[in-house]
């Protein structure tokens, strides 16, 4: 890990979307309305299985087994969670809950922090499909501060495959160390660091660090900590 007393120098920033910029558990209120007393458990299990299915899908994809996109994976994970918790929703209620994922709320500090990170380019690199991500960003207060969205669909595999992180390198035309990658998912920050990015892990829940790869360069409690960890951009003049 880089010396925590020194600021880091990057030319662009790339952010994970789900759980990093957008609160995946902002569906909990609706889940509680539809399944009283079990909304929190439903939201948590839904997210857990969603991530698990991306990893399994990446491992299983082959000539005879196509990869399911994130919209499909999200539906599969929801159906598992409903079944595991013995929650019986009719088609209308289930559709309402599923649609909640298209209207996730950003964390309160995200918009102001993204605005403070200019003039660096600010991109999203996510497991989500463009059909999920672009409307989500467009209808949120983050839209003025996001320069573009990249989906893993262009790589045909999910994070933390190096092929996914390469999408940002190809789009931004920068070497990996000059790209700052930000995620609240430790496994994602570790994967990005293994690829070669300068990485920042948002550890909102104060959980232990994953042990399966190199440590992120910085660990933050909130996204709002990020601007103070960066050196001022170098002049191009």
C-alpha cells in the first residue's frame, strides 16, 4: 500500500456504480412495504446473490453457455431471495420491486464530491448494462458530473476480470497507474489494483480488508474523503 501520508497523482477517475455511487439498499423501503418485517433481509440477500451470480457466470461462460447480462442476473437473484425467504409477491408487486433497481438513490455525498473532482475526467465502469446505467445516471443529480459510462458487456465478462478494467484504459488512453479507480466493494478495488490502477476503497461499514490480492492504495470512510487524497492536476500548458 502506498504511504498514506502522501497524496496520489492521477489524470482521470473511474467509479463503480452499484454500492459506490448508488445505494443498492435504497430499495429496502419498498421491500419492507411489500414484505413487512423482511425488507432488510430481502435487500441484503438480493444483493449477495446478485454478486455471486456475476462471479459464477464469469466462470461458467463458454462456447455453449452464454453469459447472462446484469439485468438478467438481477432478476435471477431477486427470484432466489424471494424463494429463500418464503416471500410470495404477485406479479405486480414483484415488478415494482424489480423496477426499484432502476431508480436507486445516490449516496448523499456523491454529487458534491464528483463536482469537486473536476477537471479530471469522471467515468463509471460497472457490471450493469448500458440500458440500466444510462437512465439511472440521467435521472439522478450526478448527471452533470459524469463524463461517460462503460459497461462490462463490452468485455463479455464481469468484474474483477482484467478485461473489464482494460475497457477504461482503452477509452481514456491512459496507462493504468494514471487512472484512479474507486469502489466500495473491496473485491473490486483489489481486482482493480491487481490490474494496475491506482485504487481507492470506500469502506463505509468498517469491514476487514479482503486477503485475496493486493491492497488498495487508499481506504476511505466516505467518497467525500477522496478529493483530499489527490494531488492537484498537473498543468498541460
